[in-house]
C-alpha cells in the first residue's frame, strides 16, 4: 500500500518487491510486479508495509542499495531477527456422545489461569488454554490421531469416522523468547516465481519455551481427566517446524541501534516508511496476536495521519 496525495493506492494481483529511496533516505515509492510479471513503480509520499513477520523483513532485505547494503531500514543489523512464533502443543480427548464442537465458533473457551506462571517453577513465561476443536477433517486426520491408531487402512478410516464429532482439543499457546538467531533471511539458492530470493526461516525453540509448553499441556491433561472422556492423550512436545504467528522481526524501540521502528511504527532510518504488522513485537504475548496487531495498526494509522498533517511524511 502506498500513500500518495492524500489517498491510498492498493494494487490487487500484484507483488511488491522493493521500496526505493532517494539520496536523502526518503522512500520514493514501491516497485512491484503485476499479474503478468511486468515491473511497475508506484510513486508515493509515504510507504506502509504490512506483510507481517516474514514478508515485511524480506521485502526490506530485497530493498538493499549502496546506502543500505544490509537491507533498507537495517542500520541496527537486526532486521529479520528475533522471530517469535509462540510455543504450541495440545491435549485431546474423545467422548461417548457427539460433541459437534467443530460447528461452534473457533475461539470462545479460553482459560487465562496460567497467563503468568510462577517463576519459582524455574522457567519464564505463561500462556493460555484454548478449549476448542477448530480442526477440519483433513487436519484432524493428520494431527489428532493417538499413537496406537494405525495411520493407514480400514481401521484408520473407521477411527476417523467414529471420533471426529466426538472429540475435544485443548490448545496450549505459550510464550516464545526473542532469540536473536531466530528469524528470516534471504535464501542464497532458492528463488520465487519472479526470480527473487525466497525467504529462509531459521528457528529453534528455546528450552525455556518447551518447558512452558509442557507445563501448560500437563494442565490441559488435568482438565480433560476431570471430564467423562473415554480417552485422553497429548501431542508430543517438541521443537516446532512450522508456524502461523510470525512476530518480532522488525522490533520496536526508542534506540535505533537496538530496534527497527519507533513507537509510531516509523522506521528509524527512513522517516516516511512505516511497518504496521506483527513484526514490531518485542515479546510474543501468550498466543493469538491478531487483536494486538489490529490495535497497534489503528494506533499507527492515527499517528501517521497526524505526521502527514504536520508535513512530516
């Protein structure tokens, strides 16, 4: 999205791949491909990136120049680092009668009893238990099967058919520590459909995060054990290899040496470039960051508007 002369240009079926700047370190617009692969340039007074914790740092890394050799807005050297994805695991149970939990709203039964874990336990953080189902038949078949059930054949299909509507899933969302080595960089070999370096994700859960997840999972098992469930089991607690929460790769702060954007979501290095998404987080929260991202975006919009009225954009 590029703001120009009091209005917003939103290009559909297009892909931005570079923010361009002038010799005064001001963004002049965005270069992008259209749906036919042709390159265009959208001139702009101000540029707002909202591609979350993966594509926002990737686009800035692709926007390197002689003035910004490590990537645009990266004088701190921290662009793409400190990725947090939230610790995750869960416990499951089946019941004699159909629950049909999948027909309800996905996130309505959240327990915050363990939002702050007692530090005397020996590890940092906390989280919440989300007692819901929220699985499609395919994701249920791939990720919700107890160890003793076959993964193929008639017995497998019978189990899926009999238990899908009789199952409950308690999701454990936990904190992730902002480890500097976790993050996104440009892949040295793999290219995307436009011939640009693909994003390369490097991530390893901190041992402290795994302890937090295990603690929450034990509480989830206790909760399900208190129900008339016919079977209760847990997913393995192990280092994650996939994620949907992508936070912290363009962290917010007052010091340009230790952060990428300031409290107004304005990059320290380029005053008319704003990053408004989950990449600004400095902590991971306790899971489900969407509403926090929305609140910060509304706040950023007010501050960008005020800055534009003062002639600062």
